C-alpha cells in the first residue's frame, strides 16, 4: 500500500500550469501529481521502487512527441555560457529558467539564469 499525501494546491501558477496552458505535453513521474495537488501535472506515471520509477521515466520520455526526443531532463543547461550561476535565491530560479527556455510566460517568482 502506498502512502497518500494530502497536499495543498500551489498558491500561484507553477511552471506546470504555464506549460499546460500553452498546450504542451506534461508527463510527471512518481508522486509529483500528489505534491502539486493534481494541478497541471498532465499524465502521471508511477512505479514501485527506484528501478520501476526509472523505467517509467524512460517510458514517459519515449511517449513524447518526436521533437522532444533529443531533449534530456535537466535542471540547468548553458549552451553558450560557462559563467557560474552562483548561489541562487531558491528553486524558483530553476522554474524561471525552464520557462524562458520553453518560451513560456515568466512565472511570478524567480530570476532566470
């Protein structure tokens, strides 16, 4: 039996909401749908244990449209710059950077790097 977390919906839009509103395919893995109160989480894929979660992650990546196959799940990628990003104020900076990379509207919080 899996533990069931009762989460509070995010108080503001998340990058998941922005991607969904832009018509993007959203695939989440594991308990992400529970963490975000099932808001903006798209198709959720679960697995029991690390190996199973790894397998569903690969399955989720292969189920996306052809134009995403060359993409690799990352937190940050600087194609032209090798400048250190320094200490960030929080995880919101990652969301702002991903939003900028995906040409999504800027989230309310965070500064892209």
